[in-house]
């Protein structure tokens, strides 16, 4: 998945937060919803301006961030 097509950051939109293209919905909103066990279908119902590709892009973006940054995890 080429998440770059679906994710943007603009200082004029949500103070530069990373958002899903064509929306004012931050990637973190989608990731938080998924982490709270919301289904992609439910997220699409709640945010009709999103597409399934936006959700896939948010996951791919998070996966790339996880590869780039090491966060200490307790043993």
C-alpha cells in the first residue's frame, strides 16, 4: 500500500496534524478507533468522507512509523 497517496500534512489544516487526504480527519483518529476495536466498516459509517483506502493507508503509515522508531516495551 502506497500510503503517501492518502495521507497529507498541511500547516493550515489541524495545525499540521497528519490527516487523511481530502479530509480534516487525522490519522490518529482512525488508529485510535481501530485500537478501540472499532471495525473498519463502523469507522466508515462514522466518517463518511473516508474510504477503505484511507483506513488501509493509516495502518500502513503506522507500520512504517513502527519500523522507523523504537519505543521501549517492558519485558
